């Protein structure tokens, strides 16, 4: 994008000799080169030893003037070599080799010759002027024996994206981040802001019958108190004719087929999407706010006739079903707009290194306040000031640990959409926040990047994208004024966080309209990135000593640097959708954005909230069990937050068994706070992650490639989750090494699958050998002062190290090295633990010593020591 202009201008200064061995003319610069082929210019820019930027543009085109919203790393001064032959150019850095072939394809290898990635001319084109083509630019790559992860958040239940067709488009429940990570040791960031298809399918299953759709008007649901945007008003009866079509499909190859169902409704839709093959659901969506394309996969046998049933009740078209065959073996990015192929190749020894290098390119995640890692009490919604305060007081009276409480929508005056308070319902927001502060609670308030309030529009100059109510966030003046409007109504009253709802945005009806930087369809996907940028930069400037935390329903590449967490949208309460949340979150974090959450218990919960599966969420035993298992998952998610539509989500609203288990897991979350907060420091300082699939740590173990119901919480804790009603045990895969059951200290040898106990009041939780795990005291809120000791548990079998991180928990002083570390090192050979002071001088250990209780996993005895800042040893 705009960086390309700078790159092209620089290259002209470094013309390579006409005596070049290569068949095409080359222009070389300090940071790369441009190859002038007959009709194509190929620009290869060396960002650093591990990151290569490729831009291919027709020599009749000019570079885009759309700003580069994503990358922040300027090309570094690195040593690199150029070698030439008649058919190939070789560029070598300290870590990778890049081969540019005369046919225009590029191949990447490690410095010692291991193949990483190769382009292919198949599915590769730039035809920006060709009429009738859905995609303007496309780049194909060979896909080898590898697992592929990232790309954002999707509700398909798929973990490994190899060969899978997906539409990268922002929706409620789906988040598009065009960054992909491979087990082979590379990542691809596709630098295009328009709608993009990944692995656009090559084949179609044709249904002979058209499957007529008979639509009925939406069910009459009376809006409450004139609230026209009440979600229930979107509920609709299913079409009388179910739009069910059948056919027979006989594959010619044996293997895993990947499918894409197209059910384009030109907007939101209510009604089931189902693709059933041989009696098994391959694609099944039944929630409200549905996307238009759906992915699935299934193993099929060559020559066998399969019955295929396709239903898309509620859509305005019958829909189509596409597929890729098992030997597709390509990775393809195809965008609907753009006049250049533009991507970044990112190398790393393992997925963790790839993501770390990607964050060097696109920005690191700042620290959240310590309270952000505690429990978030949220519901749709508190209806007035007194109701919110009553529940906040009761949380404290019942001694339920909590740090944050949330005000969802319709706190605003009738006929508007915020961001101002309806004084009939909230007569004194300032006093409300003051009382919450005395209760050690932070308040978050829901705000949409939409304006339906003429006085506010005029006061702040909030111009909107034509055909919508969404502010033109691409206009820098509008983005600053949008922040100002929120700050005046929220931050100046003591609100700590903003819930940035609806940042997809789905409500721009005409994508051909212009924004401040060009046609909306060319910049559609990064809208959320710019909203979070406006909020982060505005708040950091105005409140420089307060860490930014915002929640948002969408995300894009680079958003991790703007102090935001995304959640998975308005999912329904079902075992199927609960199970889908786990791979959805794992692929989101593998896309380089570490902070993610979800509505514990589902958003649509029972028959009173457009979910007929459960009659009453407070008494239905199956729903309460689902809520229990979902709550356990929430405990080990980066952000721990309950929520539900027309629900009173406080944990005492359900039966005693649920409340007891919920209390147990909230306590566990707070006892793990020293571990969680120290891991948060590793996220900011070293681009690590808090929630990762097993493949992140064991990329060379193919057994981990498809696992989607267990993951790592931090570096050392592996957790599994029960996603089936009434199951009281679970099969888990244990990678090589030794693993300790957190609840019992029982040891398991890895390298195999093991069925473990999973009673309803527990979830399987294992700690790998070679771990030092801090367990703090039970707290009522994350930054509560306590004189109780912290347990340090050593899980032996390997050498181990852990760095405990300490700071003020609230400010950005850590950026100026105002923090402290305590380093714990364990020697398996000597059975000795060393404790010493690490970096930083924030904490005065001499005047306020830390008390630790040390023990070895499985042992009953412990040793207590005060840490005064001086190194000491513990002999086991």
C-alpha cells in the first residue's frame, strides 16, 4: 500500500548493471530489489532476517494510496546477498533463502536448504480490469505435509485449515485475520483489506431440484419499551417449505474432502444451514446473525455413492455447495479488490517464533491492568442504575471474587444508540461509578461505532459511511472525535473500559460507497482495527497512567497492539456450539492476537432468548451442566467473562451445585493470578501466548495437528474440556514427557492417548514435568493486598525455570522498566531450587518481603522462606 510507493521510489536509486546474468532487468536497493518482467514488476523487500515483503504489480498500474494500517516495522539494516543465474535470483539473509524464478514464482528455504514455501502459478493472477471476475488478485502456494492455523475465528469446529475453503469476512461470530501459521516454520500475512477467499473451491456438487423458498414475514415480537433493536424482534418462523435438496455424490478419490456452502442472503439470516453427507452433519449452523459461507470437511471413499442433503431454510436463494478434493494441496489467497499481489513471508523455527516475528512486524500486545485478568460479571443487561448496583453489592456480600461489571446496551435515551446516559434510568452515572470503585469494581459500558443521535453527530462532527449509521472511522478527524464523544460521556465519569460492539460492521448496505480513503469494499475488513486504534491512542493520550482495555466483536491483523480483546459473538447455548468455541479461540490466538474471550453459557440460552433447545436456563439440568462445562472453559480463557441474552447471569441464580463449582473455578482463576499475570508479561515482552493449541508447542508431533478440545494455558498447564452431556471422563492426548494431574499429582507418561476422569466439578488439568507453578492465596479481587504466602510447586522430571512478574498492575510504568522479577530455577540433577532477583527495581523486597511455601509435586511437606531480594536455595 503506501509503503509500496516509497519502496518503488527508493529502488530507482540503485540500478543494477546491464551485465546482469538474470534474464530480466533488476533494480537493487538497500532493502531489496525490483524485477522488471515483460508486464510485471516483482518487488522483494527484506524487512529483517526473517521477514520478506513481496509485492507484484502490473507495470501499467500504479501502487495503491490506501494507508498501511497493519505493519509497523520499517525495513531493518541487515546483511543480505544477491546471486544470479539466467533463470533464477537468490536472496540470502542470515535465516532464509529466497529464490525468484524466471516464471515469476518465488520459493523460500531455510539457510541450510529446508523447503518452507513455494508459490505456484496455478490460481495466481492480477486482473484488476477484467470484467465479471469476482476476484481481482490471487496468489497460490504449494501446500505440503503441514498443518495450517490462524486466519481468525470461525464457528466451523475446524482446527487445521489445510485445503479448507473459507471466506475471510467480518461477521458477528466470525473474525477475519489474514495471517496463517504453518507447522513447517513459516507464516503468511496477506496484505489486502478487501473480502478474501482462502482456498476458493474448485468443484461444485450440483443439485437437480432448485428447492423453492417460501419466506414468511418475521414473527411479530413486540419490542420492549419501544426498543426497536431488541434482538428478539429478529426472530422469524422458518419457511414453510424447508428448501431441502438431495443428490448423490460419488467421489473419484479417497481422502478428506473440504466443503464450502454458499447461502448468500445479502445480510442477516435466521434459519438452519445444514449439509448432511451419509447421515453425518458436515456443516450445521442454526443461530441467528449467520454468515453467508460455511466450511466443513469429511473423509470419503472413492467409488462410494454418498447421499447429500443440503438445507438452507431462511435464505433468499437456494444456495450452492462447493468442495476441494483431498489432493488440492494448495494454499490460495484470492481477494475481490486490489491491483497488486501483496504479502509478507514470516519465518520462525516453530509456531511461537513465527508469531513472535509477526508481532515484530505488526506490533506487540501491551499489558492490561491486573484486574482485567480477573472475573467479569456481565449480562444482557442491567436495566437501570440501581439494578446494576444491587448486583454489584450482592457479589461482594456473597464473597464471590470479581473485578469487573458490565453495562450492556439500552442505557441510552430512546431513539438513539448512545453514547450517552438516559437520566431516567441512570440518574447519576458519576455516583454509580464512585460506588463501584469503592467496591473495587471497574465498569465497562457497551458502545457501538454507530450514531443515531443528530445532536451528537453535529456536536462532534461524526460523518458516517453512506448507506449506514457507522462512523467513517477511516477519516482521522472523525476517529479522534469519536473517541472524544466516548470520553466525554464515559471516561470522564470513571468508566474504565468500553465494550466496542458491532465493529464488523455488517450494516453497510452498499459496499460501493466511498470512505475517507477510498471505496468501502477495498477497506472493509480492517474497520475494527481502526476503531480500537482510535480508542487506544485517544485514551493513552488523555489518561497516560491508565492501561487501556476494550472489548470488541471483531478484529484484524495488528489489532493486538491496541489494548483490545475480542469475543466470539452472539453464540447460542448448545453442546455443538460450545465445542466450536475452543478451536475458534485457538485459531484466533494463532492468528497473532493473544487476547480472546466468549460468552460463558452462550448468548442465546433458552426459549426466552430465541433458543428453543432449553425451556428454562435456571432449572433445566442439561443447560446447567452445559453452563458448568462452559464456565470451566472460561476459567482458562485469556479473559474470564460470563454473559447471556435476557439473562440474570449471576452464579447464585442457578442451583447450589453449579454455584459451588463456579466458586471453585473462580477461586482457581485468582489463585493462578501470579502465573497468569507473569504470563501476560511474557505476552508483552516476548510475544508469547496465554491460550494455545498443542501444535503451538509440539509442531513436529502430527498427533497434535487436529486436536481441538484441549490446549495449553500459559507455557505449562494443559487443560482438556468435556463437550458432551453427561460425560464424566475424557480421552486426552499427552505429548512426549511426563505429566502431572493438577488435582491429584498423579503422574502420566506421555506419547499416547489416555482416558482420564472428568467429574462435573472438575475439568482435566495437567502440568508438564519441568514446571515451577506459583499458586497464590484466594482473593476477592486481583489487586487485593494480602500477607498470605504464595505456594511454589515444582513438578520434577526436567530442569525448570519460571519468572514471576510484579508491577503496580495499572499503569504503563513498566514501559520504563518500573517492574520487578523473581527468577526461580530448578535443577533436576541436584533437586535444588534457586530463587533470585531478576530485572527491575519496582518492588522493595527488603521492607516488604515475599513469603513462599515451596514443595515438590506429590510431596506433603513444604519449606517456607521469606524472599528479601537476596538469592537463596531450597534443597528438596
